[in-house]
């Protein structure tokens, strides 16, 4: 721990701050702010009530008005402090508000109704987390269904993609056959065709194959990606052919060479591709939106979208769900990011 | 009976002929070395025997069975690669067992074989290490162990010692030779180092440009090289060559007049040549001695000397400009720049036809 602190607080100047210290720490602080401010704002806002979210000017910290349960009233009543006028200094609960006048009562004397000018009172607020934003997701919306759909699509699609891509890359990197470069050229060539151009034909094919509005319709069309094939091929080129020859002399079938030699030796590149694939699939929005139509098949991203109505948007739930959608991918990144750095460095990929 | 027979084996990549018709008979239990300069096709020939490389035409048979279309795994051979080609992600034990597992041997048998081989090659304490934690010599042992454990009929070695330092190379050379004595298997060994070839082989095949120049026992090749290429390639330091022309054959004496008008005489009955024919005289450095300029066969301008204490080498040039090396036992006092006379031991003179490079020795093919 002492090491971490001394590392983080290292300076160029000894005893005092050199001007480069100011510059670097300032720059780093700005970077942290730029990166984290939106996330922090999202996290705090996801705990705000709908009313708090619409408040202008906005506040950073989620606050709620204090309420009190008064005998004779079903709902808890909001509490106000009266700052001027007849009841100055008292704490009153509001029953209802009519125009510029609020009907209020004393909590200890609920029978006597008082009329207070709304400018004379000030809401009593405290720090409170609106956890109902989250609990509602599970009670009122089928969060687990969406979550399962997303997890299913992400994991199955990633596995299929890794298998298909690594096999293609193996063939393209280790076998000599006529037309090899043509095939590779075609694979790389598809990178130049924007996805939006093939969206309609792809949808028609998916529909013909009866995969519209099914999770497989999202999974199958993206099973092979040119980026993945290219990334893995470049890595597999670095595996010496002599190792494959040795395995052939050891009576290993080509299938066995692939699983026992090529796949373990390409693990760093495959890990990179796995992380990228998980991120692509988890965050994918457009293609699931086109293929999936029934509510039951929605992924989290589509469910998020459905919070945003034409007339109004349920910001509180939307923000809470965005938080939940971010969490798994953040965890994946935290645990696997060292593979990204090492893998990308060694593949020379992007 | 020959265990491995190659008949008119050829390999071409498009228009490029890499192996141009090789015929070889390798007897069971022989240690056969393919030697040649780099690019001569020796490694390709080995890979063709192993089955890793397809042959364009001809036949390869192992124990009487033509194996042209048999995949590498089914030929019953094992190969040790130049880069060792150990599986980097497997421990030494897994490296050794991989081939046996593929042959579907029972686990107990695999373990027994591995233990036996590990003991023989002294790699028992390394069995749980990964290849990257081994030194070059240890990796070499494991690579050999991986071949031995499969009990092949023929071992193939593709320049296995070229990545080791000089001292280790000598050690491993001895170990491979003793392994051969112990196992008695046929071994084919590819190298560009003629010292390895001379010290290890029962039979040497000298290759050049995809053709076998000469095939025979090491000393037979050393003593009776069939052409000027083999003569120059085998033997270290290499044979000296002096250009000339047969001047006279009389009284059982053959005289060669060199291009610098010096006369070299030898017994005529050893050679098959005619007066006037252009010849190259070949003589090994240890078959020369230094004499007075008067009695010398030809003069040598000393360029440099190498004193090894017990022996010494004199490097120089003839009047023709050809490089000459003289091997002398003991120490020498010649200064660079001086001129010395070289006397040839006429018993050991080789003659080659100038155009074709073929040996003119009687009975040479």
C-alpha cells in the first residue's frame, strides 16, 4: 500500500512541485474528469427520483424531500419549512397545492388546515437514494428475461464466432492451396463494404431462413467477421510450421493439430478477439432492433430503447438500466484488459 | 537387405527442379548422413522421405513397401527438427507423450516408455518443465527423446545440432552416435557440416544442386572422391587445387605442367588420362611438405600462418593465384610475405579432368 501511494504521488521536483508536475497532474486530472464524469453523473442520476431528474438547475447529489405519515392520510405528506409570513419557523406538511396557495397542516395537529403562500415555504430535503428505480426494473419490467437474452446472444455468438474464425484463420495461414490469397482477399475485401449497405439483403435472407424474431437470427449472421479472421491469421502465421510438422510426425490428425497445437498457441489472439466480440455483441443495437420484434426476445439494448417513448421518457428507469447494462461489460474489461494490451501488441492488430 | 530405397526420386516446384533424380539404398542399422552446401536440397530430400513433402516422381520404399502415398504419420519414422519444434505450451512429459497418445497406447505403457527414455537421455528431472525453461542442449535432448519414445524404424535428423554452441555440439554428436550404437536403428542425418558427417556416419551421401554426387563410407569418400566438388567439400581444411595439363607419360611417370610452368610428377598407373589433357591436381594440406625452392613441386607465397602449438597451418597462394593451405605438424617459423617450396606426397595426389571435374583415378566411375 505504501508503495502504491509513493508511486502515485511521485514528483519530479524533490520536496516541492516542479512545473512539469503541475502540468502532468493537471493533464491527468483533466483526463480522469473527462472519462469519468459522464459515468459518475450516470451513476448518481440513476438514484434520483423522476422529479429530481427534471429539476432545473440540476444537482449532482440525489436528494429527496422529506415526508411524514400523518393520521387520516393514505400517502406520506411532504414536509416544508416556513421561512416567512404567519407561520414562520414552523415545519408543516402539505396536503395539496392550489395555484399559489398550499394547504398545509401541522403534523401533530392534522385537523387544522392552514393556507400558506407557496413563496413562504421551503422544501426540507435530505440525501436519499431512489432504489426503486432499480427494484422496479425487476418488478414491473422483465429485466431478467432481457438480461438472459443478451447473455445468451453474447456468449453463443462469441463462441461460434471464435470457432469459425479460428478455423478459417488456420486454413488461411497454414495450408497451401490454390486460391488461398483470393479467399483472403475476399475476406478482407468485405471490410470495405459498410454494414448498412447489406442490412436489407441480410434481413431478407434471415427472414427466408425463418430466423426473423429469433435469437438465432441475431447470432448466425455475425458468426464470421473479417476482422477476426485477419487478426487470428496474422497471429497464426507466427507459429512455426515445424511444430505442425512435428505434430504430423506424431500421428496427430489435422483436427487434433488445430485443437491441441494451434488453439492453445493462439490463445492470446483468441482472448483479444473474445473480448472484442463480447463487447460488440453486448453493445450491438441496430441488428437486434431489425431482427427482433416481440418483447420477449428483446435484448437489454432494445429494452433500454423501449423506455424512450415518443411522448415521454422514463428517465429514472432508463438510467438505472443503463447502469446495469454497463456493469457486465465493465467487469469483462477489468478482468481481461491485460490480455487486450499484450494480445494486440503481439498480433499487431488494431 | 536395404531398409530404405529411393529410386529416381524427383521434386520440382513449378519449373524449378529441386531434387533431380536421387537413387539411394540405405541398409538397416546404417547411420547415413546427407551432407552438402546450403540449398543443395538435402533437407527437402529428408522431408520427402519423412512424408511431410510430396514427391513429384519416383518411388520411396521402406522395408520393401512403397510409401509414396502414405502420410507422414504412418511411415513409422520419427524426425528431430532443426528448431527442435517442441510444443511450447506442453510440459516435457506431455511433449513426449503426445505422439504415444495419438497412437492410442494405454496410459501405463506410455508412462513406462517415457520414464525409460527420460532415464536414458538424463532428462528425468526436467519432465515437468515447459520447453522455454530449458537450455538449448536440454531442448535438444527432449527433441531426441520425443523421437526415441515412439520406437521408429528410421530416425530422421534435420541439422539437429546447428543451434548449439561448439562445445555442446561435440557432446551431442557423441551422444547421438552412442544412441545409434545402443538402439541400432537406421538413422538419416542431414548436416552442412562435413566434420559431423565424417565423425558420425557409416555412409555419407554428398549432395549438390539436388543430385547425389557420391555415396559411400566416410573414408572411401575422403580417399577417393569421385569429382572435384566432393574432393573440395569433404575434408577440413579443404583440398588444394592446382590447374595444369598432362605433359608427358613415360617410364611409369606422369608429369603435369602447371599453368605457371612448374612440373608435378606422380605414378602413371594410378590414373586414366592422356598427354595434353587439361587436369586439376588435388592434394590435401596434410599430404604436403615444405622444402627448398630448388626441389619444390611449386612455389607458395605465404600470406598467413596459424600456430596451434602441436600443429600449424600455412596459408598462401600459388603463382596461379590459387589458395593453398599446408598442414605441418609442430610449429613453424615462416613469415607472411616469404616464399616457400611445396613438395607433394605423390602417393596422395588426385587428378581431375578440368572440364567435367570428374576424377581421373583408374577405376573411378
